[in-house]
C-alpha cells in the first residue's frame, strides 16, 4: 500500500494502485506540487515560497551563461531517475546537465543520472528528505556534486566524491562565506551562501 506524505497530512492510497500510479494520480490532483518517489516512498511537496524561487532565479542568471559556454545546460525541476528502487525518481530544484540530456530519457520525463553533473536543492517543508534520503539517493546514482541550501539549519552543504553509495566529502558552509563550485562540474563560479539561502537580496 502506498502512502503519500504531504506536510502534516498523511493519506492512504487505494491498495490496488502501484506506487507509480499513485504518484501520477497525486501529480494530477495536486497541481503545482512536486511529486517524487524516494526509496520506495511517495512524497509530495507544496509550491515553493518566494525566497526559494528567488534563489533559483538568481542561480539561473548567474550560472546559466557559464554552463552554456562549456557545453552544459542549467535546468530546473527535471526528473532524475534513481537506481534505489524500480519506480524511484527525484525532481531536483536545479541541475547542471550535459547538453545531450534528451538522449538520456528513461521514462516519465525522467533522465538517466550519468548526464547530471550537479544537483541543487533549496530546502522547504521537505528539508528532511533533502538532507536524508536524497543525499543517499544522489550518491548511489553517482551524481558528482550535490548542493543543499539548507534553510532549516542556515547553511549550505556541499557533497562530493560519491563512492560506494555515499558521498565521501560533506562540507558545510556558514552564512557570510562563499564557496567555489567543485571542478568536476566544469563551471568556474563562486557562490554566496547568503544568496543561496535568502534569494537574490544582498
């Protein structure tokens, strides 16, 4: 039986639905919400707040041109097929991907992990997923860099070097600092922790 987690509310889905069918039903009935299957668990996240949206807009402006110059693309809310379960997929807030991502389509608007260089999540009500299952899932998928703008704990976490199903390096960055995008991504850029947490306000 599949269970949908949606903030404080838990709804039991009819037992004859597969988890994939339940995800499709949730996506149809909750427009604007993000539906994902993480480690066999269906999660539904409400629409983002303004600070979340501004952080992604700022990154798109700052990062997008640099990615394109080196043959990469910056995309928002594109599905990432995960190796952690037969129906598992995530929809990262923002990803740096290979230009030929269309050739890596798996199914249901999700793409194979080998074309993702970096994924970034800005936490919202589902912060525990971003700091728990997604760290494990993205490492198992071999995503080279996972960045979490962790608004719950007021820091940015940068995870690198996925080996053996886990990230070997997890580096927290505090407010008032910045960090360089890891070389493996292929885009040279310094990112401000404050802007990632707050949006485009200085």
